[in-house]
C-alpha cells in the first residue's frame, strides 16, 4: 500500500537529478568513424579482454557490444593522460592500451563496438533481482536515490550521447564500478552523478541492482 507514494517521491528525485545533469551530457556530439578500421584495431588491442565482437567472456571486463559510441570515446579519452596530468580514469591496462590510440582510432573502435549485437545475459539470483528491480525502476526515496531507469532507460539501453547502455552487463563488473564510484576511486562521471548515487548504496543494494541489470535486454 505504500508502493505508490514511494514511487512518486522517487520520481521527484529522478526529475531533479535529470534536470541537473542532462544539459552537460546533451552537449556531447555524435561520433563518426570507420567501423572496419575499428575492427582491425579491436582484433589487435581489445579482443583479448572484451571479445572480438565486444561481448566480453570475462566478468571482470565490460561487454562493449552495442554500447553508445559517445560513451566509449569518453572512456578511452579518460584513460589517457594529458599534458603530463594523470588520466581522469585510472586503470593501468587500459591506460597502456589507450595511449597508443589516436583520436581517429578511438572513434573507429567506438563505432565498431556500437555496431555489434549484444549477447543476452541472464540474472542468477531471484531474490537479488527482485530487490534490484525496485531500485532500478523506482529508486530509494528514503535515501534520495533516483531510479536508474530515469537515465539508463527502463530496458537498460541508455540514451545515445547522454547515458550509457547497461543492459546485459556482467553483474560483477557493474558492482565493481558502483563500488569504485562510491569509494571515489572512479571520478570521471559528469557532475559527480554516479558518485552521488553510489555513495548512498549499501553492498547489498549494489549487488541487487547489478544482478537485475545483468538480466535486462
């Protein structure tokens, strides 16, 4: 009987969050590149960890098939250091791989991965899925946590040039990134958006929403 009021409150939190962050994200441009050239680079540099078509075989590495090209470009750029300054996103392996990529290479890789078909994945824990669904769709009003669906869409497809696709992502990877945002170890989210959200989530809540996301398609 309390479900509707909670959703209404969460929706208000969501609306505020979207109006705060969307203007910055909407300013991003559409990526243009050569998918064929991107595939060549992927085969040499990226396939071992992310799979030849972007469907990662390892839970610790993200699947990139079908991911928005704009998001991939941003992450690869963030892995690179600039003018002697530390990279915005820290990862020794990715820093090394991204360092050898030109701006055109990055766009080509992004366009290739964006053109690939994501492989459906299934959630494994029904109890976690149930809790994760409530968080993903309705947020947590008591904590001021907006619904994940408000930015990443109800089916996890995200919005091109705005919010990344999360559907079908390895639960282990999603959980690791949420914990990294929560700890402040990952800081390349616009306007501290993900750090703010993840900072309010418990380990159980992170596990739940990550499990639910894994089953989205």
